[in-house]
C-alpha cells in the first residue's frame, strides 16, 4: 500500500491511499461474506447461500462499495495509529478509483491537532511574579457594613421618603428600555441611582407619581445619552425605614461561631486574603499563558473552534434560564439577534481558549506531566460531594472523569510554571 500526506490550510491534512489490486481483492472476499448475511435465495437458509451465488445475486456496484468501505475502515485507522496522528472529528473520504481487479485509490481529508513549537516557556514563566497580598481595615469594614445591611430590619412607613430609606419604585424613560415601565429597589443616598434622580425621589410617599428631569452619568456606556438630561416618570410603590443593628460583639455572635467582633474581623480578613490570593493566582496564570501564547503561531482547527463556540452558547442558555428565568427564544428576541449571530460573537473567545488548551497540553507533554488513576479517584470523590443522589444518577461518569483528569493535568502544569518564578 502506498500513502502520501499533504498539508492543507486550517490544520487539515489530506492522506492519499493506494492499495494494489491484490490488496484490494482481499476486501472483495470480506465484502461477499458481509453481504452473504443479507442475501435470500429459495432453498437456502439465511447466511448459508454459497459465495458464488451471492456474487451473482447482488449488484456489482453494491459489492464494490462494500469492499471499498471495508478497505477504508481497515486502512485509515491503522495508518492514523502508526503515524501517531491526532485527528479531530470524522474524516471526509473520497473514492478516486475503484474497480474489481484493479488498484483502489481513495483520499481522506481530516482536521488534526496542529504542530506547536514552544518558545522558552521556562524563561517566560520565571519573570512573572505575583503581587503581594494585603487587606486593609476599610475592606474589612466594608464587608461588615454589607453584613449589617443584609440583616437590617425593614418597616413600611406611610410618610415621605427620606435619606437612608429603602424605597421601591417604578419608572419609565423614552431613551431606555423601549420606554417600558421598570421596577427598582434601592437605599436613598447610597449611590444606587442617579444623584439628582434620588434627590427628586426624596419626599415622595407610596402612591405618589412624579415627572422630573435627571442627568445620565458622564461615563454611561451609551455615548448618545452620557451626561444628557432626560425626562423620567416615577411612581413610588413603598417606603421602608431601615434599622441597622449596632456593630458590636453581640452582632458578631449573631452571625455564627464568633465570640467577639475581633474574632469576626479576623475571620473576614482571612477570607478576603484567600479571595485575593486566588484572584492573583488566576491573574498570574493568565499572564504567563498569554505571554507564552503570544510567541506561538499555528492554525487552529475550525472544527475545534465550532465545537467551542457551541459549548459557549450552551453555557449562555443555562445562564439565561438560571439567572433570568427566561426562555432562550425570549432572550434572543430581547437582544434582537439570532442564535447563529450570538454563536459567531464567541469566535475570538473560542480561539483563545483552544489556543491556551493546546499550549498547556504541549507543555505537559514536554515536561512528561501525567495524571494517575489515584489522583482522579480522589478528585472524583470531592466532586461528587457537591451533588445530590438524584443528580449523581444523571451524571455521565465518563465525562466527569475526563473533566477531572483535565483539571488535574492543567493544575500540575500551572504549579510547575509557578515554581519557576520562585
């Protein structure tokens, strides 16, 4: 058998196969045996018809195509394994020449993982340092203030709204939300709305309606509205007095296992520190990966890009359903886009993710990084604790195992790169 590989754009290859007449002839015999099971002739039981009669019974082109199909299925996978190719998706097969007693020619076009020439990634990683983490008193106090507000006591008041009241309103404006009436709730004087908007709301009682002009902020994303005045129609739905608990040892005890305000602050400092450390770790990992990737150029297989775009779209569908409690069809109508248009907006993000994945994979191969079955089993135990018994029944364990293996593999690579900068 002769073979020839041609490189095509977008990380595709074309493999040309040529089987001799003798090699191809073996597949005729196999094709007859395969078709024999489906041929019926009076006087013979199913599958017992003599091969000569089978060949006479079936159409010559049917026998040819069966032999060709068997030849392709036998030779292509074996060639892929021998050449250590990494194909993506199903191959496209084209028959070039097929006839009994002659050589058999066919080509296979398939996307493959690209060849990646890594730069000096060790040198790049060694120069990327993480920032020193610190937590100041203001950050701790801001968190305590948030906890205090989240546990505030609210009392409905039949009086004009005043500073620090919690108000519920509905409003409309011709320039935004298609002039539809929108509901909102916020604390007056806390910067939750436009400053002059809030000033006009002060003094309104439940049931009051009012029209006034307020300026949009200068830094508004919509440049056509930024800094410009606009007419708002507002109705006050409710006014509530917000009573905040005093921040002391008793307040700390009410939050859980804290015996004092000092203990609460220490716990918050530890929690904020861990959050910052995790955030900084992700930032440095993103930086090192970006700097390595910037020095590499290769074609990203289009099939991988399409698959990733589809995956990102599916993530959006779940997000729309969970966060907005809205069907995806309604969401598409609200943003005035088709599903295909939204999917195409993910092209750059999909390419970036795939490139990062391939670069990490190549570094892992270069450093002989492996994941053991024991590591996967241990990680799976942790992951499964996050699911209920009913959820576990619906989980594809093979898919979860692959996810776990990939996560551990990437973590090991990042830890290897991080150690280079220490």
